[in-house]
């Protein structure tokens, strides 16, 4: 399996698609309320091997 499309959608309604519409889609949402996505990390060679989404408490 490999990644074919990645889409970023912001809370401001911005939509940033990369790749082609094929395969199975999913949404990544925080497990807890009042959290924000701080950064994205990953590992890649010729293809993307791993993606990590790092969430943190929403700043006061």
C-alpha cells in the first residue's frame, strides 16, 4: 500500500490537495477536545513510508 493523495483542510476553509483521487480515504481528527495540530512528521524514501500527526492543547 502507498499514499496516492494527501489533502490539507484548514479551519479557515482552505483546501490543499496533493495527488490523485484513488484508494480509501480517511479523516484524521484529534482524540480530545480543545486540541490543535502542532506539526506533521514523516519518513520517506522513494515513497512516503509514514506520517505522524502531533496534537497539543489549544493555547489559552
